[in-house]
C-alpha cells in the first residue's frame, strides 16, 4: 500500500481531498502521538525503559519512527539536543504509521495494515531498542486503522478505524501481546464537506488523564464521542458536536485542568472544550485559527497533531500546508489559548509532533519531506528553536521518543 494513498487531502491549492487512510497522529503521539500527559499517546510518556548509553551530561534514549512502507525504525536521540541516529529497522509490518508504548515501557504497539481489515501488533523492546514480535497481528474490526493508544491500565489496546469510521478495543495478554478484540463501535453520520465527510472517519482514540473515560475524535461526523470502557466493552456516554465542517482530527487533555484542546483539520482551527471528569462530558468552547492573522500559506492549511507541555503552560499544533508548528500560551486556568508564534517544521507536511518525556525537546515527523525536524524547548517560555539540521529518513506517520 502506497504511503501517500492515505486519508490526507490531495495537495492542491483548492484543498480538495479524499477519504482513505492515515495516520497521524499522534501520540500524532499520540499523540498524540505522539503524545503527552493524558492524551491518546499518554503511553508514549510512560516511565522510560532502561536503555544504556550516556555521553557526558546527555543520555542516549530510544525513539521509534512509525512509517509508511518502511516498517518501524529504531533510533537513539540525544536528550539534550534531540540529535537522532538510526540503529535498526523492523520491516515485517505494513504501514505502522502510528505507535504507542505500554505503561511498563517494555512493549511497543503498532498499526499493521497488511490486510483490508486493519490490525494492531505488539513488539518486545530489547537491548538497543531492538524489536521482537509478540504474538500475531489482531484485527481492529474495520478498514484503514489510523490511530491506537494503550489504556492506562495496560490491559487494552484501543484503535480508530478511519476508513470504516469505527473504534475498537483489544485485550492485552499477560506477555504483552495483543489478544482478541473485545469491542467495536460503528459511528454513523456525515458532515458538510462532501469530499472528506461523506461518512464517519474515526481519526483518534484516547483516554482522559485519570483513565476514567475513552474518547473518539471523528473527522467525518464532526463529533467527539465519550465512552466508558467496561471490561473491554466500549459503552457510549455522550458526544459533542464541532462547528459544522470543522473536521476534528486529534485532541489532547490538559494534564491537570478540566479542558481538552481539539485540532480541527478542515477549517484550520483549534477548539477549547471544557471537560467534566466526573461524567466524561465535553462541551464545545471557543475556536480560533491556528495561523497568525493575515497569514496566507499559498494553499489550504490542514492542522494535524496537538500536544501540551508537561506543565500545562503551552500547547503546540502542527500545520500542514503552512508547514509549521504553532505555539499557544495556555491562560485562564486552561480555559483559553493565545497564539504566540509559528516556526517552520523542518520539512513538508508535519503529520505528527511529539514531546520528549522531559518536555525539553519537540520532534516533527514530516510525511512528505521524509524528515524529522528536531527542536529544543525553552521550558520557561515554551519557545522552540531548531536543533541542528532535520534528520533525513522516509515517509513518516509518527515519532515516538521514550
């Protein structure tokens, strides 16, 4: 399957698109993605797994690259500068464009789109970050799986099927391998954009910071759905509607305040959503552009991943089209965002951004540019600064530093 035949829009000034397959992203880590505290990529921020190699004051840690067509690439990164070095590749997995880490830090989970119906797989992380397959790929119950996350309990892998517009849960076996699917929920509906919202397109699945509720972000139906995970079964709780045609793609929770931030792919905005952690109910709040006033990138802009700093003071969002990373200040106890600036992503089409566990580095996985942009983070101001030249690689879905 070609890495460029995905759910992403066609590259044209008109911004016309087509629905098929994607992501991220996350932790985009998860993102987010990449990913951050309380996000679907929260597993990416679990306690780092043991990994040898110190160099002066800087430690070398593993980072995994989820790719289109090139398997899972293991790298090391310098925890001071973010400099990446390729170590190995696990090629026997198809389009593992999103990755997530088990809470134990010892098992990596990946998408596998080798078949018409999507699947998820598990890999033991060994010395030097070398991967060993655990068990077999297990079906997610729908076409074109695009995002996954690990429930904070470590007992379930959650997945979003973009093509099918459904979300699923699979049990995790005692050895960390993926077991049988325990639940699949089909979304229903559409949105006003006929080329991208002709039907449901689940783009992300994540858990709130306390692990109480599961959330599915659906670009096609303009909704974020809340579920309760009951012994592996996803049970609907509530849903919140976005601005019509906004196309919600990914969201992230503030680590401590009762708010979530939703990146909207189709109208180039970000929305603040107040959150009731007792009921799981999200409420749609104010939306604002992801680019500075008066910005004309020369093409339609499509936000992708959104992450929040570990201290909750800054939110970062990747802009595809403008080819940038936006920095927002979090204000009013999490209730508002203020756009501070944008910085070029170090490539083209920043599908995924992720923060290192310490929050002092940000990585941009640039799908078209075949690069990873690496940035240091000023933890006092949140400002990003490019750290060396972009790392040349292959078409990327996500970057997962651990």
